[in-house]
C-alpha cells in the first residue's frame, strides 16, 4: 500500500501543472455543539442566522444527517478517518496532560508554560482525510479544534497532511474563549512542527472565574476566523484546496466581546438565565446566558457569510463546495439553556446521548451549478461518509484500494456525491448507521426508519417515522427487528486498544 500512496502523490504533482485547476475546492465548516434546531432554516425562532439561511436557500439542506458521535473528539475522528465509532481508534474524549493536575487546570494562570496537552491520537497507520487530499494535489488548511492527538504526539496537524494550522490542539483548552495560548503550524513559513503561540495580552489577567478574566482582549473565535480568512485569501485558482474550519462556537463557555452582535440580544429576551462560576471552574460565569448563546450563533453565521463573500470576491464561488454542520447535538453547559430555545423540542436527547438529539445535526451543502438550490433532502448520511464524498469531488478513484492496509483497516463511509448532483437513482445507501459511546455507555443503530438505542445494555426500539421524539419503546412488539439490529451491533463493534473506550455494555443476544 505504501507504493500506491507514493504513486498517487506523484500523479497529483504532475496534475498540478495541468488539470488541477479544474478540480473543485472544498471548505468544510464544522461548529461545536450546535443542535439540529439552532438555525432559523431548521425552525429556530429566536436566533438570527441570515447567512446560513441564505446558504440553505442556495444549496441543499439535509434533514437526516448525523454526527459520528455525541461528543467532539470521536465525532471528529469519524470525519477524519471515514470510520464509524465501532471501528475508529478514537472513540471518546481521552485527555493527556503532562505536569498538571487536571482538576486544577484552570486554577492557575500557568498552563501556557512548558508541557503538553490534548487527546488520544488518531491511528497513525490509517490514512485520514487531509492526508489523502494532500497526496492528490490539494493544499490543505485547518483552523479551529484539532482533538486528534496531544501536543508533540505522532498525530498533530503537521504530521497528518495539514499545510497550515491555527487553533486548539487540546479541546479541553477550547473551553475558554480567552485562552493562554493557541497552537499553529505553517509549512510555507518553514515550521518543522506544530507549536504553541502564547497570547501575551491574555496572560496579563486571571483565569476563568476570576474578576479580571473578561479584561482579556484576545478572543480565540475571532483569531481563528481571521487566520482562516487570511489563508483563504492566499489561495489561487490554479491550485485546488481543502479548508477544514472547525470553529468552536457555540460551545461553552458563553463569552464573547461586548460588541454590536451581543448588544443586539442583551435586552431581547423577557427571560434571562444567570450562570455562576468561580475560580477553577472550567466555564466563566455570565449574567445573560440567553443573550450570549444567541449572539454566539449569530456571530458564527456572520463568519460563514464572510467566507462565502470571500469566495465570490476571488471568483472561486462556483468551483468551491462549502459544507456547514455541527460536531454533535446541543449542550447545556456553562449556562446554555436548550429548553428555552426549544433546541430539544423536536428531538430527544442532548450532547452525549445516542438519541436523535445527541447525533442528528444541521448539514447544509452549497455548490453553485452543481447542487440544486433550495432542495431539502432526506438522504441518511453520517460523518464517515464525508471522506469518500470528498474523494469523489476531487476525482480520487477507488481510494480504499490505495490506502487500506488490510481487511481490518476499513473505510465505512459511502459517498453521497450522487445525491449532491441530483443523480438520486445512482446513490448507494447504508443498510444501517452505527454509534457507540463509552462515557455514557450508550449505543445506537439506525436501520431504515427503525432506531435502536442501547443504554447500559438495555435495548429500546423506536419507529422514527411515527415517533421522531423517541417516546414509545416498541421493542416488545418487534423482537425480530431488535434481534436483527443487535446482530448489527455484534458485527460492527470491535475491541479498542484503549481500555476506556471499551466500557460499553453490549446487549444480550436472544
């Protein structure tokens, strides 16, 4: 397989002088903890999202798209690897720290000092999305949350096919929007590895929970977006690019600059929510959580609008596919109030749950001239379908043959390219979709309109066609369906090399 990988890379280099400029550019925007119902185009009544609503009217809005997992790190792993959470190496938010007490991580203003932090690394022997596209002639940039390996590990952006990176290597650090440091890497600048960038103006003031924390001026969401826009501005028509923008909005903490976006919501709601914090708490407090949350989504919407405007200004609009989505369902941390915004009104469950609310997410695709404008599509897809779809977009044929090491090193995804370009009769469909999550001991299987949720080994069956909110367990009435779906679990689940990820209770087989 190594030989094939090298040959593909050489072929890509040759193509750069010819037809490479004809290949589409790709931008994948993934926000953090946005629920299915958080956008106006998905039914949200309290929050303004004009740019994303316009993106939906100019493209395709999916109603049955799923994250790879109900939390950040494993969901991102399914995106990057093209594997579901029963196969991919990273299946949870396993943290790595050196020289720190995790419980007191935010208790001192010293976490910018020497050490390393981050999450379980991706399997270095399995080729991931940016590696594959880079090997085939694409320039790659990533801006935002990484969560695919700790600092100095064998799986940092510089080692996994990323040409330019800026953001949070450690997703735990991303719980603060005014952090002590971020991480960056630039191949064009000659960087040898991903390194820390201390935010000098921030460290003059206290950590989250302290009285002077909000005096910090360097807001990470803005810094990351500015770097993404600067990178995008450097791209040219004669070189295809992949941009992965993993913005942290609207994840807790609920904090942002006191500018016009926030002020527009400050007296907007008759009911407000106060969140108290203290020194050492992972989230800083806020007196107006509803206004903060709503403004964070509108701020994100503004950023998406700037990205599309930049593509238009550079004449790249029609040759760029843009996708917007979220890494999992809505949270209720740091003062977030999903009940107030009716974020879970349509779907049951929040972040960390394999009920629909924890994993069904907004998913919008815009590609002028290729994707029909204003279409609402019910094709069932999951994050592990994105990798093969992008390979189709880039013209990379039969990628598993080139990149699979053996029969166990699988890619689970099915390209939904045919759906995007209106060739529905050619679209391959999954027999089932699969999730497992050890931290809440939950599993999930979707098979057609049937949904099986397994919690602590107990099976509950729902007919989503009649019961989208998953209120009525019909397992007793359909034992044959339960048996078939339990068999799927035993087929798809594999034992992880990380003991913490194996703490899921498989259901009993009848």
